[in-house]
C-alpha cells in the first residue's frame, strides 16, 4: 500500500534532519573567524587554485566565509601577514620563509617577525624548463655561453636559485656565471615561466604543476625540462648550500614533459603569526584533518594536505608548529615527546633569529646607519648580530 500523503512530510523531515546535521557540524567550528583571508601566489599558480578548491568546501561546511587573495610579490604577501595583518594565512614555501627570517637579499631591510606553521599545503616539484626547440639539451650546455636565464625578481628565493644555486650546480662561481649567462628580470611568476616560449629567455626555473606550464606545454613547439641528475651528489651538495630547505627528487607529477625528470621538491605550508588565536588555529587544524576526504579531490595538490603528510613534513621541518595545531595533534594522539622537543628547539631557533635581527635594526637606528643592502656598514652590522647563528635547513 502506498501513502503518497506521507511523502511531503518525509521530505520535510529529511530537510530538517539535514539542516540539524549541518547546524551541528557548523557549531563545531564556532571558533573560526567570520572571514578567513588566505594569501597565495598569483592566479597562475597551483597554490592559488588548490586553496580555492578547499576554501569552497570550508565555506559550505563551516558556514564561515573564506577569501583567497593572490599576491604575487613574496615580500608584499609577507608584509600583509606580519605587518598589515590583513591576511590570516599565507601559502609560502619553506625556502622563502628562510629568507624572511634570516634577512637574505631583499628581506635584509624588511622588519623581521616570527611565524608558525598551521598545516602542510603541498610539496611542489621544481625544475629548469626550456622551449621544445631549444638548442640547450642539458644544464651543462649553459656553460657554452650566450644563454639567457629568467630571473624572478618578485621572489628573492627564485633570484638566488638562478644566480647562485644554478652556477654552483654547474661548478661555476657567480662571477664565472655572469660571463656566460644574461639574466632576464621577470616581474611575476607567469612572466618568468612564459619567457622561454615567448623568446625572451632560454631557461626558466618553474614548477611543473602550475597552470601556466600546461599553457606552455600546449604552445607551438612545446617545452622540455633539463635533468638535474640525482646521482651527481657533488653538484647537489653545492646547490643545496644556497637552497637548504629543498629536497632533491625525481618529479612525480605535473605537466607530462616533466614527469620522471630529476629536479627538486619545495614544500608550501600555510603559515600564520604566533599570536593568532590558539582556538582559531586549533579549529582550523581540526577542520583540515576531519574534512580532508571532502576537499582532497578539489585539486590534485589537496591530496598532500592529509594528516600523514603534515606530520611527516613537520618532523623534518625547522619551522615550528602553532600552539593551536599542537593542541589538536595532542588531542588525537599524534604528538610525541620527541615532537615536543623538536618543536621547542624550532621555536627557540626562530626566536634567536628574530631577536638578533631586531638588534640589528635597533643599533642601526641608534647609530643612524641607513638600512640598505648597498650600505656596507649596515651589512657588517647584520653579520655582527647574526653571524653566530645556524641557518634554517631541513632535517634530513
């Protein structure tokens, strides 16, 4: 016997149950801010795309708003996080954070501030790319001279990679490299990579997971990747002196032309300020973990935001976790005495750098020394206060 008159009532009951379930789920996230602003690199990056993927799920699950703000300038995104504080999370590479903390290159005169890791974002592969019809077949071909290499002026870390780490890998000094390489400045990541298919540069340092690389791979002539032979341990040792937060690796995913080529992996994390509300960070960590199955398919990189990957990275990272994340990991039994020891050491190490860098600025102000990378007096002052400190590097 059918009871069609019950159908509207049953449907209404189902809607009510669904509403109750949603309301209950959202009640678990009351500590989250009304608006979460996340800063990422430009719209052409996988970092921006993957963040937009989970942000949509986050809004649906929590009833809170999330806004993803593309800021291609690494220095400006850093300032927006620690100075202006108009973003709550920043998607940043561990390599870039090393520059921010140690005051390397363009960060030498920037105000220093401690940061904390909230959650792992992705482990991005990187490599050197050329146009498909380029005469350059191997990295060693660069030594022949007359080669134009794109220089990402928007990121001190990318500048160092091409001006210092690349020559070191080739067994050349910077002065020797300057005689055979012409560096072509690029004001954005997309411009940096596209330069090789637009004829403005011969070689560029790029991440094969970026949407701009898919575009380049489909361009007339396509693209190729230059192998950074993992077996060349001496070359890698020289390279990692300038990029100690990176890990040599065969590129596992990205555009087809890159897969299987030797390059490196650079980790992106979601970072925040130490004084960000601990309850907020605790709840963010909880959401990232409990909802991973819901958002991991929104972008290939989101699969790398699991608890397992976050824990694995945290154990070899010199960047301390935020106290809110630590509290959540303790609650679910994913925190050990060894983890606590390493995290406290990381906090102490970061605090030492922050204190030393602030002492540099205090003395410069007192002695009326102009903070500038071109001012030898200021550079010597920086060395005086920081020279005894150990730099940031991955725990291998």
